[in-house]
């Protein structure tokens, strides 16, 4: 996941008196997805207002299954080399 999103979610949890490690990987990932559903569109809209001319049909999130799988496969290939 993006480093910035990780920090933002960790700060949000801290404000609730919760540490990331207390949730475990699955619990933390669930909270990241909740955050993304609530605020992800805001980030995209800000980037658009800045004038970014991206192919928005290809937009994806770091934890999207297809992207995660591609990163893992690339890492394995690099490791095997």
C-alpha cells in the first residue's frame, strides 16, 4: 500500500487509541479499504483539479488484487534472477 495512506490510517487509528499491530494484517487492511472507500475519490478529484491528464480508466489502488498480484510476480522474477 502507499506509504502515505499507511501513515494516514495509522494516525486515524492512534486517535482511536488503537495500534496497527493490535489489528493484525487483515484488520489493518480492512481499515485501509474503508479509508479508501471514504476518501479515495477526494484524492482523485484533487489530482484532476490540478490538471493531471491521466488515463482515468486505468486508475487503480495499491491493494487492488490485479495490481498486487503483478507486483508479487515481478518481485519473484527479480528474486529468482
